[in-house]
């Protein structure tokens, strides 16, 4: 490629360019990228352009191409904006408002510095630096200073965030806050040895990003002439490849965003191989560079012989020309004589005076610069094109100084041939790592790992019927075999656990026949084995008591076996009705049932009506079998209750304790007295959302045994309208006489006994089975005969349970 010659520095920056491109690819492949990652992608893309530009600069001998490359390179001032924002957002943005201000400031600085740099370089001619073998613009450090300030800003942000996220507080540094040693110790701990992982990551990034600061500082010093461009080239070539490799390893290992093992494997492998090869290639090119000097020194000895014999035709054919520089004072200053020339292109343009002037200006011209190294020196003929660059060596023969001059293009061609081989090897390495590595590692590493990963996913999803194939007896094979053994153990344990669980379920079901599950739920216990004596909870609930009328007389006619069969048959009918209406049976007391309804009193009332309906059907069956019908009484009341365990450690049971429990039991007992199937308290009716859904009649105001306060009691006759529990014939009669009955009760309470008696007698004429009406008639006649007790207010005091 004409005008494009590879140097050792070209190979080094090319390696860095490839690594940065892979880093950008790795970041783009990630899923669920954060805002910090996008900023890093923009920044790394800009850095890749920087090193691509350096590759062009180190390889090109065309000043126009070099100028464009410098323009592209300095777009770094814009990608550095993303670098500053990355510092604010990784891993979390602690300074949101400040980051927005920083974004505006850095954009303004970049937009001011870059056009100024373009204006400067458009009016300058680049100078060729032989030490670094590239065209450069001197005295244009301003844009480098702006980029350096952006990088310093980024480092300051990193340090502040490391301090803030270090995990230390003021309590971790006891002592005098104003002491300098105290402040140093605190800073050392928070920045050098932070506790939190995020702070350690920020500290490591700070150390890694110090390298761009060194580079920018070196470039600024090279611009100002205080540092050799050859040193800058070495920093670019050999130092940055290590930095980029470390950054790849660091970010792959610390990024919280998902990636694949293959990407990590290829990235670290490619980075390591290119780093090592870059150093080897740089060393090989350096050795070839030294070999060129040694070859030329051998040729200068041949030139010495030709000079001594005055036969310049014996000079090696690689020599372009030989100049004699007169050292004796008699010859006067600057007396140079052309002794030999095999290359005359420069002579046609400038003649001997031009060649001699070019050598003399080598150290002062603004168009050329360089270092002499051990032996080699450079000069260029006007107009300072690549074709007019020369290499020369000085030898002294007697009192005369001779300059043996070679074409610079021949030197670059020799280095280029070695560099081109290195370039092809780099391309081969990239193709090998990207194409061959996946195929090579797929069967031996990635596939076994993926199979193991699939096995882990199956187990996580609950599928234990999985076995990971073991192909090779290596570490992954060992892990796969161990995984299979672990899953097998889990399957065995699961089978045993399932057996135990099934047994526990059966046991729990068996226990639930004795201790209701709802009881455990209220006590917030998972199992009956968790219950302890004294566990309790307080809650507003409704109690339902049910009892079979005249059960003692019934049982006397049956054998013990018939008694158990009868009771179980009856309870099998009414038990499901209670559960269906959101209640549960707390206990059986002989033929009596104590049921709890924890939600609404309506549930208990519906259950009572349903029990009565079920009993009607049950009695029809008993009648067909020749048995007498049975009747039940139900009492319902609500109140705050304590549900818990009583007894002692060896024998305990669950129960509810409350005055409401006693009152509900008393109401059930009153059903016999008043001839009612279902009696509820006024409190139940007051709690109901839709009281009109029930057909009830007021029975009495009573003071039951054990209580001072009187309560109003009601008989539930049926549901309203055509509800599911329509009234039977008996209830229909009571519904027909309800108004007359309740009028009689009101008159009775008002001590208008004659009028009340008339009401109750009219009720009995319609329904001679109404026991409540007959009861009031009996009371009226007793009061008429013996008088009303003192302070009587219409409340019936009951001395029996």
C-alpha cells in the first residue's frame, strides 16, 4: 500500500483498537443495559476511534491523511462527555442535578475547543516526527487540556462516590475530627480500603482511568515540546494494551448485567493473546529495527574503506549519497562536499546546497523532528515529503567527518515487511479466537456447562427427573456427576418427605376431626403440634347451640349401640350444613352441638334455618321407618370471645370462653320453655345487614340465670318472601298470629293483663299448639291471683338453665 507503512507502534495501537472493539461488542450484547452502560458504550466507541486514528497516524506517510486522522482522533473531546456521565451513573447516580450541570458544561467546552482546534490545524502544516514515525501538530495543546480536564472531572466524581459508598461512618473513626492524621486515616480507609463492593469497584475504576490522564498529559507535553513523541508512542503501544485488558477483565467480572460465559471466555482469551502477541510483535519489530542499524553500521565500514581508497564506487548500493563535512578551520564553517550520489532526485530540485541545508536544519526545522537514538539521524529535503526523508550515519576518517545517507523509505519498507507479517498474524488470531475458539470450547466446555445449567434450571422449576450427561472426567464432569448425585439424593429425600407428608396429611385430617382447622387458623398455627397450653385469641364471633328435645326419653328406648348410630346419623345430616354456612363445630356435648361462626351472624341464622329444613326431611324418613320424629332447639348469640386452649400439659382442648357463650346456651334452653325452634337475641338482629330478610316475632324480655341485665329474645320463623327456608305449617300459623301475639306481649309488659289475656287467647284459638301464648296466659293468671312483684318492669326472671 503506497504511503502506508506499518511500524511497531502501529501494531501496538491496533491491538488496543481490537480489544476496545470487543469491549464495545460485549457491552452491546448485554441485556437490560443500564444508563451507565450506554454512556460507557459511547465513550469506548470514541476511544476506539482514537486508537484507529493512531494506527493511521503511525502507518501513514501522507500529511493530508495524517491531518484527517488527527481531526478524527480529537473527537475524543465529545466521547469524554459520555465518560463523565458514566462516572456519575455507575453504579448509581448520587448527584442527579450536578450530573445534568456537568453534561451542559462539558458539551459547551467540547463545542468551543474542537472548532478552535480545527481552525488551528487547517492553518498549520504537520511536522514529521522521526522518533515516533508520525506527522504531528506542535503548539496545539488546548484541546488536549480540555480532554484532560474532563478525565480529571471523572476521577473526582469516582473518588467522591467511593467516599460516599465506602460503608464507613463517623462512628468508625473515633478521635479528634480536626486532627490531620485522623483525616488521612479516614480518607485511606474510605478510598483505599472501602467495605462495600460498589465502592471497591469505583476505586478500581479510578485506578484504571488514571491511565488516560497520563496519556493526555504526555500528549500535551509532546505538543509543547517538553516530551518526546517516541515516549508517547511507547505509552500508547505498550502501556494501554495492559490497561484495556485489565479493564475488560474488571468490567466482565464486576458488571451486574447478564452476559454469557462464551463472551467472557472469548473476550479474556482474545485480550490475553493479543496483549502477549503485541509485546512479542513490538519486540520483534524493535529487534528488526536494531538489526537495520547493525546492517548499516557494517555498510559504513565498507564506506570507510571506499573513502580511504578514494574509490567511492566501492560504496554499498543501498547508500544514497556520501557527504564530507570539513572539520578544519581553514576550510571555513559549513563546508560540505558531495563525494558520492546514487540517488539524484533531490539534486535535481535543490542541488548540493539543498541537501547540505537539509542536514543542517534537521535539528531546528519546524517541519522535522526526532531523536538520534544510538547511531541513526534523520533529515528531510524541502518540501518535506515522505520521498525526501533520509537516514544518515556519521563516521570520522582521519580529520574528516563523513555522513553516510540512506533513503528513509527503504528503512520503512524493511520495518513494514515485518509489521505486515505481524498484522496478518493479528488478523489470524482474531479469526481463530472468534471462529475457532467457540467451536473448540463448545464441545469440551460450553456445551457441558450449558447442560449443567439446564439441569439447574429444571431443578429450580421443580423438575427433579433430570440427569446431566457426563462426557469428560474433568472439573465440569466432576460437577455434573456431583449434581446428578445431589439431584438423586433430593429425589430420594423428596420421596421420603412425600411419604411423611402424606402421613402428616392423613394425621392432620384425623386430628381435624377432633380439633377444627379453623381453630388452628385463628391461633395462627400450622399444625396441631404447634399448639401450646394457654394459646388464645380474642375475636367477635357468633355462637350457635343446638340440642335434641327429650333426648333422654329417646335414648331410654334404645340400646347403647342404637344410641351411637342414631346420634351419628343425625350429626351427619346437620354437620355439613354448619360448614356450608361458614361455621365450624367446636364440640359435641352429647346430643348438643356448639358451633362457631367467625364472620357474620347471618351465617349462623342461615345455618339454623337450614338445620331445621334438613330435620324435616330426616323426620319424614323416620316416620316411614316407624320411628317418632325428633325436634331440636337452637339458640344464637354474638359477642367478644376468647378462643384458646385450656386444660393441662397432658390433656388440653380448644374452647371459647365468654359471657356470650353462656347466653347462647341459655337461649337454646329457652326454646323448650317458649316452644320455639330457633331463638336469637336482639343483638343478633342489630348486627345483621338485612334484618328484613328474616321473619321473626318478639317473644319476651328475660333475665336468664347468672345474668343481671335483661335481653330481648326473638323467635325466627322463616326467611322473608319466598326464600330458601319458607315457613312450615306450624310457622305459618305463628306468622298469621304474630301481630296479635306481639300486641299481647306489649300489653303484658305494660301490666294490662286483661287486654293481654284477650290477645293470647285469640292466638290460641288459631294455633292451640303455640306454647309461648299459653305460657303468657299462665303468667297473667298467676299475677292476677297473687299480684305483680315489687319493681316489676315486664322482665321475666328465669331461675332455671
